[in-house]
C-alpha cells in the first residue's frame, strides 16, 4: 500500500465542514469505545452495526458518509485489539487500555463519498457535510493508478493546512545491480551513525537548532487566555515549529536510509528498544531528537523496495565486546574509545558497528 499526500486548497466554509467531519469521526470513535467498555460490543461487526444507529439518533452523524463512519469505528476496534494483543503477549507495564480521543485531526473515507477529477487535480466530497470540491497540489502523479486502486482517502489537519492522503493498492519495487557489500551500523548521539568502514554521519539535532524559537512560541501560548482566538493563533505558530522539526527529521532519515540500502546488499543494525532507553531522563530529549526508530523503519522499507537484506541484531554487549578477539571490555558511557588487551584501539561506535557486521558474516557462513 502506497500513501500519496497532497495539500488541499478551498474556501473557509469548506475547511469548517472538514472540521465538523473530523469532530463527527471523533464522536463515533468515542461512542464505540464506550460501547465496548459497557460490554455491549465484543467484535468489530457489532461496532459497525452501531454506526447506523448513531446516524439515526444524531443528525450530525448522518451527514458523514456511511463508510467514513465505519472507518471511525475501525479506529476504535484497532485500539481495542491492540490492547488485547498486548495482554496476550504479557508486555510489562501499561498495556495501552483504549482511551477516549480528545483531539482528532483526520477523517477517513473508503471507496465512496468522494470523486476524483479526471485531471487528478481536484477531489470532490459528496456526503452531506458540504465539503465540496478541493484543489490538490503535490509532487506525485495519480495518473499512473486506476481509481479502483485507491482504497482510502484521508483528510488530515495539520498546523499549516489540510492534506489529502490517498492509500493506493500497489507494490513498489526497483531493480538495481548488486553491490556485493555488507555494512554494520551503530547509531549514537555523538554521531547519528557509524558504519563498519569507520564512516560517520553527523547528528543534525534539529530540535536543538530551533530551541529558541520553540521556547518563545511556547511562552506566547502560555500568556494567552484559554479559549481565546489569540491563544489559538499562538498554538498554530507553535505547531508550525514542531511540524518543521518533524519534517526535517523524517527527510533526514529517509535520505540516509535510501543511500545506505542502495550502497549495500546486506545492512545490519542494532535492535534497540527506544521505549526503554528514553527512561534515562538525562538523555531522553537527545534520543527522541535523533529519530533512530524512524531511520530503522525507512531502512526496512527500502530494503523491501530494492530487495536488500536488513538484519536487526541483539544490541547487548556490542559496545563492550571486542570486535577483534571477542573479549568483554567494560566501559562507561562517557568512555568513547575501545582499548583491548589484544591491541585493538578503536572508536567505541566503530567497534560496535564492526560487531554488527561480523554477526551478519557469521550468520551467512553458518546458514
């Protein structure tokens, strides 16, 4: 499934109608969660049937397309099933009990309730909310795909406007020549990652570069009266700062992941548990700012696209164990150089990347 995103342009009344549709989606999802809590619904089918009852009871719910109401109930059931799965897996800590949503920002349509123009430059929503025709602007070309390949259309509200996302049923594959190269990666805070060849990529630290602007925007929000239009405008300014940081982080991870995958046939990286690592309050902000998990997601995605092998290895003792002789050399987090009795003297991250690379070679020989 491919997701293409376009920015939408319309009149103020149209965006008000989008806000009403988003609020209706939130209402239906929360109603579905309440039904499950009260024991009146124990399956997705029962939640789907209840959508028709809500449309009959509430006129504003009847304005939303029937499949969009079902998609809202699907979101509720996704949270419920995720909670059940976490309980079955006996995950430690909180299991993610479904909560009522307070700030929904999207509405999702399935195969009905919308019509794409022949030139693929605009989309018209045909339900009773009155959204109407919205112009689309983006870099993707939808002419390569049939209308029946578009399974879902989602309107997403962000700080800088409303975006239309098209979920297209298609597989993306690209054929490239093999490079016969294997690389191991060790992500860190001093450098974004260090590979087994000793190459380092600088950690951009996007939130650190905009920290002054972020703090100033946050102060402006705190000074405004709650519920006022000035506070809403200040929140929008703050949201734009955070949106810029998230886009920079995503673009950085995407470009690096593509370069690594296209340059190597096998990529080995550490299977880090970011959720556990951010419990260290001294490093939590820097870890979240680095975006390691997003980098890993793009590595695995481009690995499937370019038909490369990606391997996640256990991160235990990769920094402590010597890549030359295998002896455990204890060192604190502040010690950045690996010095072993065998004469191996390497950067700490370089040693860890070599351990990842050697794991993939041993696995290939043994398998």
